[in-house]
C-alpha cells in the first residue's frame, strides 16, 4: 500500500510539472514529433493558354497527323503541392524557391532531416510549396529554350558561400559529408524557359486565391517576384525572405546602382501606390554569414555577390519604414548565429532558423488559431 501511494505521488508531481511547463511544440519542430495531415493535394496557378488559329479536325488512326491548327497549349503556370495539418493555424505559409531550385528546397535538408515544410507543419501551419513557372513540375513553357548540360556545380558552391572549392567555409553549418553534397547538387533543376519575374509574381499571387490569406516565404531569386506578388494582392499577410536577389523601390527613389565584381545591382522602380502595399504588412529579411561590409569589395565570388544584395536590402528596409512600414533585416552573425550559407533554412541549425521565424510570426500575431 505504501508503494502504491508513492507511485500516486510521483504521477501527481509529473502531471503538475507537465501542466506548468511551457508548450514547446511551437518552437521545437522535433524530428520524432507526430504529424497528422487533414488534407493534401496539388493544383496549378496562373499561366496562359496559347490558341492556334484554324480548326481542329478529330483524328482517326488511319489519317493521324500532329498538326497544331485549332488546338490549345496551356503553359507558364506554377505547380503547387499543399498539406493542411489538423487544427491548422489561421494563416497558411506559401513557399517560393530560388534560382536553379524547385519546391524540393523546402521539403528536406541535404542530410535528410526535416525541411521547413515539415517543421512548420508540425507547428500547425498549412504549407503550400510552389514550383515556379518554367521550373520543376511546372516545366511547360510557352517560350522556346535550349537546355545545355554545363558543368557548373563548383561555381555555385562558391556563389552560395559554402566555401572555396573544395574547402568549406570555417565553421559552416552546411553538412560536409559527401552524400549530403551530392544530394544538394541533385536538387538543382534547369529552366525550361527564360525567367520572367512578372510571370512568377502573377502565379504566386494566384496561389493565395486557393490558400487564402497567408504568409509568403521566399528565397533568393524568388525574392523579387515575392515583393511583386505582395504588391499585387491583399491576400499576402506578411513576407519572410531569405537573402532576396532584388527589391522594389518607389519611382524616383531607386538607389544608385551598386557596383560589384559579379555585376552591378540596382533596385526595381514601381509606382508609389504599389510600393506602399509593402508598407501595410510586416516584412522580415534574413541574411547569413560570410558576407563583408558594403564597402569591402572582395575577391571571393560568393561574398562579393551577396555583399551588394545585403546593402540594397538595408536600403529597401529603410525605405519601407520611412513610409510607415514594418520591415526588419536580420543579419544572423550580428545576433550570434554563425556559419550559415545562402541555404540557411536547410542547414544543420535549420530548427534554430525556424525558431527565429516562429518568434517573429508570433510577435506579429501571425500564428493564431480560430480567429
């Protein structure tokens, strides 16, 4: 009987501790945490339909010929895969990848752990992963293109600040085993037509017609069409951007071109009424490590390429806030997070990066349920 009462006492203590302990499921994203999906599927968004003049004649086997007269061609749309967890939060998260990438960017990490898709699903957010027009599963382009297999992976290794081939950057968060690097290179996928920011932004805005008002998360090349989509639809509640490639500025307020050894960079001019749409939503931008200060021209390919993009990002944030906006630029080394490359959200500390984004979304009231 004495042992029975001791057992009851222990159970009571454990239960009390559990009741008093904070709910950490919103910020842990543990690999072993269970995940229940209520609904999932895929759809296309945006795009155009090309119609060929003439009349289509029904084909018979004995006179079949693949002529285009009177037929249609659907192309330049985005492909979207979505998952909705049980008891989903009010705002879904829509993810747009960068250059040479597809939705796979967000699905996993080079070493096979949870990517942002699963991390945020486990935190209760519906996720929508975009393959932008003319890329990945959205490869049906309306313009001709020649895909040439050029060996260039070591160049991208350096541009994305993983190191100077074959050496990795000091204390880098990218996993350094051979298998992870091979998996990472296999993420890359070609354009089936030229990149068109207007096409991508239009398709991205239309994704929100399906998802409902939500949070847009962009990376690199996806940054510019992400800003454009946010200025195009009022269904973008916020934007989180990882090292965007370029930015929008009001007419007559575009900063002077920033010279760089990898090519001069200048912002994109838009009418003031479009730009002010960006001042109506919270914005956060993240930049990783191994980037010199604005005036420190570098002979390192990656450092030089992102030095000017970081500097233009600072000017973008300053301009947004000047007009009453709520924009923040986070330089990870300056808050004590070191070793991250251009693909920070897929590196060994990606849960820490997800925690930063979760904290920001909570601060902005973007993580509510049942509003």
